[in-house]
């Protein structure tokens, strides 16, 4: 299993208020989320699964959230399964059509192929969810970094 830690300094471009980001970074560098990934192979047909933990908190008016990404392989759908906490999954296709879906314990969120996805912790506790997706999906963060949701 691989552990990935995303601190505010790793994703400062993804937040709207750069003033708020810099103000917080002067004093501390909070962990926004952690991802635990299990990958058996990168082969087509195999599956990859992760647990994501998003901490509670805000940067200005925005809640702690994941960076958000499209899958590089456009045919790759994904399923999220809520484990604890409360939040929203934001989905958006390439035409800019958007959908917001609640995520909480025991709730399944389906992410269709070629939809960008970002998850936001709107609660006071940690938001934890499991995700399952094709091992060859790949991640493209650039469009979201530049244009947001
Ligand atoms: C992978 C899946 C999740 C996210 C994780 C962090 O396809 O959607 O495991 O990677 O929730 O989000 P992000 O946007 O930083 O990769
Ligand atoms: Zn994904």
C-alpha cells in the first residue's frame, strides 16, 4: 500500500483565495487529505482501490477538498463508497455540465467515464471514502488546476 499526503503547500493553486492560502502558509502547512492506494498492476482489466481521508477545515470560504482530476483514459469510470463523515462529490464533464452528489457513510457515488471529480469535506469530522477504478485510468490534474470546477 502506498500513502500520499497532500498538504496545503502541495495544492495552493487549487484554492480560490490566494490571499488566504498565503496567510495560512505563513504560520502552518495543514494536511488537507491523505490517500492510501493499493495497486496490483497497471494492466488493462485490473482494478486499483484507495481510501481517502479529507480533514475538516476551510481555506477562506472553501472547505478542505481534493485537487480533483479527469482520468487520462477517457473510458474509465469510478465508484466511491462513503465510510464516515459527510461531504459532496463534484462531477463535471468536458462541456462544463456539473453535478453535486452527497457522500456519507454507506453511500455509493458513481463517476461516469470522462467526468472530472473532486470531493469536499463539508462536515466537522474526517470524511473517509473508498474508491475503486481501473488500474490504467491515469490522472490529469491540469484542467482543474487551471479552470477549477
Ligand atoms: C482516483 C480516485 C481517488 C482520488 C483521491 C484524491 O482515481 O478518484 O483515489 O485520487 O480521492 O483525489 P485527487 O483528485 O487528489 O487525486
Ligand atoms: Zn478518479
